[in-house]
C-alpha cells in the first residue's frame, strides 16, 4: 500500500516564523503536490513537482516555496508565516501516467498561525 | 483562476432519492476528469475517472459520471442515495500529465 507521510498532524506557529512542512512517499511516485484545504474553497493547488528538482506553481503560490531534492520528499516552506496561512495542508503523490492510479494523500497537517 | 467549477456548495437529498452533482471545467482540450469523495474526518477517495472513450463512466459505491464535451461538464450521478453517502464531493481536472486541480466541493446531506 502506498504511504504518504506528513511529518506533523498539528502545528502551531507564530506570525513571521519560517515553517517547514515535510512530506515523504514510499512508492517512487514521480508527481507530488501540495494543497491547502479551506471550508468552501475546496483544495487549492499551491505547488507541484513532476521530477526531482522540478517545481511548478499552482494557483496560490504566494508566500510559499517548495523543495524536491529527492524523489520521495517534497517540502513546503512558508517563508514568513501569516495568519491567513492558517489551514489544513495536504500532500499527495501520483505515479505516471496519471490515468493509471489515483492521487495518494497524506493525513494532512493542520497549521495554526497565531 | 479556478479551472473547475462546482456550482452547488450544499445539496440535501432524501435517502433513496436520485442524486446529481454538477461539475464544469474550463480547459480547451479534453482534460482528464475525476470525482473524489471525502467523508467527515477522512481522507479523499477516488470515485471514478474519465480519460477517453465511453463518455459514461462507472465508479465505486454505485456512482457514475457522464462527460459532455459540448457543455464542458462531468456530472456525478447516483440513482438511489444511501445515508452513508453523506460527505463532501470534489471534482478534479488534470489538463496535462502533471497537475491536478480540484473544485470547491459540494457537501451532500442525506435526510432520513
């Protein structure tokens, strides 16, 4: 079974802090994604990556950056956390070609910025 | 900009009634289309997907969806809803082989 592991289930940070959210998948998937989920807004794509060191902006990249130095790990970085970044963050991975398998999600990290 | 639109934020149906959840997408070419379901406190589960071929696709839990190119739609249907179907439903689209974008979701309430 594919496992996507997010390092923290709950996180509380202060405004202005640099925050790292880590995601590791164990099935050699090429594609990895970071979403944030907010009530009424669904899942919004922050960044995605289709290969090591490759990254693409999603719909809401402002205030975020990502790192993919190894195939299994995709990190989301909040350069200077703000209260409007309080949200549920979901990491997902996918094997190419994408029509052969579903997205596999981590359990999510609920981040609160105070 | 959102490329997937789910016009209904919340739908309530009676148990045993039929269900249709709407989804519209805005890509020019034929995209890859998906429906996911998220039960309260749970992760997202894939219900069904469309890539090509037959425009009516069958999924798990008795769900089906129909791709209509002329309407840029991919609506989800179920002939008879069960109380356990109460959840949030997300339509998703991938316009190439790399990204995946979701709609805002439709919350389904099932009345006894």
